[in-house]
C-alpha cells in the first residue's frame, strides 16, 4: 500500500482514477488545484477544469469515494508558469501548448514536489497513458489503449523521477467504459462533458483574449507573399499562427484562386508571410530544451523513431539526432502547419522517449511535376 495524492479536476476521469487507487488499497487523499486568482475569470459550467463548479464536483466525488479532500491554491504559480509563458510565446511569434506546460510546471513539478515533501509516495491523475517497468528497471511511459483519448503527448515532458512517482490508472481502459464505471460507482460526474480548449480563456476565443492581453505590444506589420509582395497590413503578429487560413483579411485573391495560409511569422519586424498550402510542408525540425523520460541519449545518437507534433495529431516517421541540448528531427513523412513553440514528442513504438520544444522548421522541397 502507498500513500497517494489524487489530483481531482472535477471531471469523470480523475474521479474514477482516484476511486480505482482507493479500491486497490492505497491510502488516497484527494486534492483540487485552484488555478485561477479569480475563478470567475476562467471557464464556467462544465467546460473547464479550474472553476468553482469543478472544485465542488471534485469534493462530491471524494465524498462518494470516501477519501479526505483539500483544495490547494496554485494560482500564482499557474499564472507565472503557464499563463505568462503562453502570452510571451505568442508575443514572440511562437505557438505554445499550455496543457503540456501545466503538466511540466504544475501537476508533476509543484504538486509532486509538495506531495513528496508531505510524505506521499505518488500522485495519481486521470490521464490516459500507461506506465510499465522496462527490462532495465526504469519506468516506461506508453500510449493509452484508447488511442482516441491518448494523452502521452502532453505527458512527454515527464522525467524518470517524476514517472516513478506517478500513477495513471485509466491507461488500459476505453473512455466509454470509464463513464459506465463512474455511473456504477455513484459518481455524479459520470455524464459530465469533457473539458476542451484552454481552461484560462473563459469564452474559448483565444484570438480575442490575446488581443486584450497584448494590446500594448506593438507588433503591427505587413502581410506579404513568399515573393515579398505586400498584400496588406495587420495590427499584431500574435493574432496569427502557422497554418492559419481564416481571418487573414487579405483583399487581393491568390492568382490560382486557392486559399492562402500563414507560412511564417517574424515578430521583430511584424512581417507575416502567407502562401499556398503546399508551402506549409516541412521535412525537418530543430528543437531545444529536451526532456527525456528515461536515460538521456548520448551526444551523436541517431534514432529511427516516430514523432507527434500536436496533441491528438498523427504520428510521423522520423530520424532523431541528439547533440547535447540540441535536437534535430528529419521527417520521413512531411508534416504541415508546424510552428516554433510546439512540442515534438518522440516515440519508440508505443513508448515515449521524450520531448523537446520546436525552435525552427525546414520547409520541404516543392515537388516537381510534369
């Protein structure tokens, strides 16, 4: 038996994870993370994971399970490490993943550190991923059985020490079965909708939220073609992301009549480059700040692997080259719409090797036809 801390968001997954841990005989204590300095400024209803309603749902679930329950105020840390990071990344023309950053900085750093300090052995969450002990004795993280719910991508930042103190009880179970189990256990959250989008943007309008927060950042500039032709002006480069098609507000149609997409964002000059969909294809990535789930690869390592470039995105065959804190990825299957700031998560089969932050991309050579 272990003393475990169950992070309970107020949703069905974390409630069932806590219930399973308790049923396995562990000494479980439930906690809910208060992440907003003003809870009313975050999502309301059943769409988020850090509202007053969610805290009440988590408390009721803990009561049904029969475990102690507390609320931990992590709002300042969340604001500094997740919200401010999100803003600064967009201001610099990059596209961050706040859920991945929350897992890295909050749930499996701040929370886990405090849990260990209080004498707990592990933190249990409702993430869909699986942990196994490898032949070398290290803890391996693998994809969930239910690939439609697999969350290993946003957990790719976890280190071996963090994995050794983590529990993911849902990784071997389809989501439909989890809801049935929650109803059977008498948990009121059994039919609660899953959370979507970004929890700290109350109405889901990321562009509008950024416009309000970054209104004092002077990032106006030109919208240009790949050949340098100016098509128009914009009021802020942070309004755009690589691969964006809608909302460009370019009056001049493309010569071929096809849609244009954002290809590049240069935050210093404020220049936004647009072009055809074919120009979005990239076949190489450079990445920084790697985090390895097991032993760090030696310098000079080349690994045939697969990579995932966005949450719930597809896998791409790739060759990984490691040089200290610099990672190069050759994509054997070109990808589209990949932006600096996104995470590249590396897989060996179903096992997560690690992750890194994309710093630049290499555009694939255009195919010659005819």
